[in-house]
C-alpha cells in the first residue's frame, strides 16, 4: 500500500526474491510519494528537494542497482535568508560575522555560555533541546521562525525527540569549526553534508525506474488505487478493497501486507475497527500539508544555491528550490530558470484553498521582496498541493504511536514502513531501510523495523 520510496523498495526486494507482488498507489499519475518529480510544460520540479545520501552502504547499493547510470554528483550550496541578509550554510565565519555584527555575535556567545551553565531540565520540547545546545539567541535567529513556519505550531509543542533526530551530530562547536575551516573540514552531521547524489531527471526518475523494474520482474504497480478498507480477522489481514477516481471498486487478497500510507489512514481503514483507545490515538496524529508554486523565470541565472531556507517571518514562503542547480536536465531551456516556492500549510486553511492565480501572485511578490527576481521576469507558474506531506512530531506523538504500534504488532502479516507509514522521522534512506527489513521479514527474517533511525549512532555509523 503506497508507491513511495518505502513501498517500491519493499516491492523490488520481494520481486527479486521471486514473490508475487502487487503495489497500490492512490495517485493516478505519479509514483514516488513526496519523492516524486512533477512535470509541466517540459519543466521538472520536486515536492521538496531530495538528496540521495546515506551512510548505509546497503541503501547506496540499492540506488546503484536500480538506476546505475543516471546519478550525478551534486555539490550542495544552500543559504539562510534572515532579515534581508543571506547567511551561508554551513556557516562561514566571515559571512556570519559580517551579517550579524559584533554586538549580535557577542550576544550569541554569551547566550550559549549561559545555556551550557544552566541547561533546562527536563528536556522535553524542541525549544528546550535547541536552547540547551545553542543558546537562546541562536535558537531565535536560526531555528524558531523557520521551524514554526514548517510545522505550523509553536516550538514549545514540538517534541525534543524530533530535534534529536533532525539535528543529530550537530553542535555549536562543530558549526564553529566548519565556519572557520570551511571546505577543509569534513562534517559528520547529516545537516552539513556538502555533496550528494541526485538523479539526472529528479528523484521521481529513481522511483519511476524502480516501478518499471518491479514490473519487469513480474510484479504489478497499479496507479489510481486508493485503499478504502483493510479487512482482517483472527488470522490477520485477509484482503484490501479500494476505489479509483471514477468510483470503480477493486479488491486484492494477499498473504502479507506492507503499508506506507499515513499511519492514521491505515488504522482508520481497518474493518472491524481497532479498540477505541487505538482509534483515538490514530485520530490524534497530525500532519502538515505542502504547497509548491513553481515559477518559470525568463533569466538564465538567478542565484547559485540549490536551495535557500527562508527564516524571515515577513514572508510566508519557507524554502526556495533552484531546480536548475540540482540538475540542468530539470529545465528544458537553458535560458530559463525554474524556482520552487515552498509553502507549508494545513489542508483547508487559507493558503491551501487559495486559487492558483492568487498563489502565483503571492509567490512572485515574495520572490521579488527577497530580491531574487523582478515581477516582470516571471513568465509562468504551476501549483502543486501535497496532502499529509509530513507527520507532525508534537509532544504526544510518541505515546500515540506506541499505542498503535503495540496493537499492530499483534498482526503477523501487516507491517507499517516509511516516514508516513510509521509516523516517524525517517529520511528517504531510513524509509528504504524499514522497507528492506520488512521484505526480509516476509522471507523468514526477524527484524524490528521500528529501530531504524531511533538512535543517532545507529544511522551515522552506517550500522
């Protein structure tokens, strides 16, 4: 269930092992989930940028096996936009000092010393976790505005567990070392990686190729198949029923079931329903939705970055992608540039329900305000909406997921995988690893997929 990185990785592993595999994907056009590459008028754009980097050699090998010839080595160049100034990221000492000024720099250092001398205990929220490691002032400049823009809730409502996963390995000491040594330093923190691999035609190329290879191995990848009901009895899951956009009914039996659809949807699709406390836990899970406005600009070069983080609260845009700098093949005409203006919202709110015309004008106005383009340079705009793009890691999500996980473990033939499938902070490679382990469980293995990416050292050492 679901043809994103997790679902297709599981399907590929099982098809290679000679298993009869069927994949259902609700989208009528694209595979890849949030890692898809959408096309319009010859332009290709990501639903958020997707780096192909992993310290797990096993995951790297899967990428190479599925698509051996079309990865390019992409140098990372990204900056932070804050109060009208661009900060290089990873930080560079001269640039940061020039932008912040001597008094702000001293304020940051004093705030850091105070935080280290008097850390907040217990450490349960994102705010507390970051302040303890970077100080209050750096938290306010480089964490608070952007994080709240992404998640739509206060940093005081976000779990410290998510901060530990998202910023693992990064400390102010390492950031300062990288700031002074620049490219000479070899960063260990995932957030500081300077090079990564990227499919020539975007991340969707990887998953379109994976779907094709699953089918070449005898599997089926069926689009426009939305899971509606998951039927089960005392033996486990027996079959799945669903519909397409025309309202046609489908049914699929199976011996084993792997789900990468949102964990909430999985639990609320079960028939008969789970116990009341499990249903309540599922309903309590929250999601952040994603809206992308792709601007086609009549200009060959705009800025050198692959992407820019927008920490400035004066604009709604959260991040800006420059697809041409990921791969020239993303743009059909080298005299043009395409920018992805990324907005984070809730399905049904003012942004989500705005007409495409209004969203295009918002994106143009904000790109102009930041100083990247002039309004007359934009020749076209496309809008993409992605519901349930990101699970929200609020202070209660761990308890809710545990309630669901404990009950789901009673099923011998149902395994949740992936970021949305497990409501767990997984990068693309983590999602793939959960799927690989789930596939091996079907073949007689005994792996706990929930342990992937639970400890910082588990991933960072490549074990």
